[in-house]
């Protein structure tokens, strides 16, 4: 690889996670010329000592970055992208969750794409997309607004977003960004702000989509996201405000991008997930009322279903979800039907195995068609599940 790259793992009190990731990845990353910088502000020396052990084995691409002067995780991110904490200046900076690493075959591909000299490289797997009906087969984008429309939600994912230090990061006036966006401590969405604010300033840009297969990515089960009781304020109050703070070139797509994130099954786009929040005492009548006017803006779950869940009436909420799914066939809204079945595994228990298998097969094909060419004939002539079974000879 002709450009230097630092993969910066942001970690705090996760020595067991760092050990698992390094045991799986350090040799592959070293073989590809990638430095690993462990940006650590833990409460003890376990992570620091672990890094010393690996360094003693001859892994010269591994660096311990003492990050204790950072005020919080957002401030640490800022210090890293400014280069204040890194052992040397790199051509590209890749900030990552501490629990993720990628296969050697994907690194082959990634390093080749980095050597093309793009301003931004973003790693993704389109199978994880919740939206259908847009073609996402481009490898490169030069229009920030189109990139924002299609990948705005992906910008919150700290797995594989890589900055060109010279063309992208160095020209940023961080003092100005601090005044406009409140950078530093408590800035929850510093990554998408940096990405889209800077792209809006550039007279030209090159953004490379580096696609990987799901088998190329390993995620440790020893650590996970822990939003807890800030779940709703984070993704409704702050995510919405973050997008509306971005430059005006994105205005046309801000509402669409906000919902493309919050309407995911892992957030507020699944009956099952909302029931889970209620059972964990994270969602209740008070939360429902607080965001009553915001729900249509952040989720496609009908407000009456959200109210039923807030009151603990799961059976009627499920009944309404099934009705919603069936009605999507009657109205030929197959995008909505895909969204419902993809986010609610409980439907598997409602339909018999043959019917459910047909639904999954058809929606997988539908989604593939929509993603590649923006159209699909899978449901042509279909206005109900019975119609679908007749069309494909399922009894």
C-alpha cells in the first residue's frame, strides 16, 4: 500500500475485547501495512499492559495511545482526527469501534481502494440496508448531497469510515466547527458532522464505497452498545438536531436521512424492538406522550401501535402489525411489507412454515431487484398473500 493508514480503536475498559480483536487481526493488518492505534482511557493498566505484550512479540505496527486527557468519547474522537494523539502523521485515518475487525481478503480490497487516493472511503454491506427502491450499485460518488441521501445513516456506524488526512481533515477549521456545531465534550454525532460539513466545503470530492461481505467482518460479543435510558433522547432529540444543523445543501434530504436511521429495526422501526424497550422499562406512556408529535417523523410504525405498546397491550399491537402487513399487499406497498417482515421475526410464528418460507424468498428477491435496478416483478399481479401463493404454486 502506497499510503499510510492508521486504524484507531477507541476503547475504554475493554481489555478482553482488545485481546480478542488483536488475536484475530494484528498479523493480517501488519501484513497489509496498517498501523493499529489503541486509543485508550481506561481506569486501569490492563489494556496498556496487553499492548506491551504484543509489542514485545515484534508487532511494530501496534501503538498504545494514551487518551486520558480526553473529556469524553466525542472529545477523544476529535483529538484523534486532529492528529493530536497519534504517534505520527498518517495519510489516512480510520476510527473504529474496538470490537470490530475485517478479513484479510477484505483488507486486500480496501488497501487497493485506498491507493486510488479518494477523500473518503466508507466500508459497508448493502445487505444491511433497510431501504429498498434505490439503486446503490455505484462504487464512487462525487456529489455530497447524493451521498448524504444514500449513506447519511451509515455515517453513524464506527466500523469503516476512513478519512484522507491531507485532502479532507487538514483543511478543516476546527475552531469554526466548534462554534457552529459545539464540538468537543458531549457532541454525540461528531462523525457525521465532520463528514458532511467538510464535504459541503469542498469544490470537488471523491467518495469510495468499499463493499464487504458479512463474512468479512468480525464483531466481538464481549462488548456491545449501551445507550440505556438515553436511547430516545439520543436518536430523536440529538440525531434530528444534528441533521438540521448541517449545511443547507442537504436540506432537501434531511428528513429522509433522519428517518432512514431511526426507522431501522434496531431503533424504532420494529414492533418487536419497541416491545423490548417497554419490557426493559425504557419505553412507556410518558415517553410516548413526550414524542407524540415526533413519531411520524422517526418511524413508520403507526401511532396507534406505538400507543398500545406503551400501555403494555402487546397482543393487540401484534394484531395491528399483522393487519398492517396484510394491508400492504392490498395496496401494493411492497416496500412497506418488506420493512415489516424484515424487522419482526415474530411473523415466523404467525404464518405456517411454507407460507413464511415463500414470503422470505420473495422479499429477498424483491429487495435484490430493487437495490440493483430499482424495479421488481416478484409481486406483479399480487394483492394478497393468497395471490402470492397461487402465483408461485404454493399450497
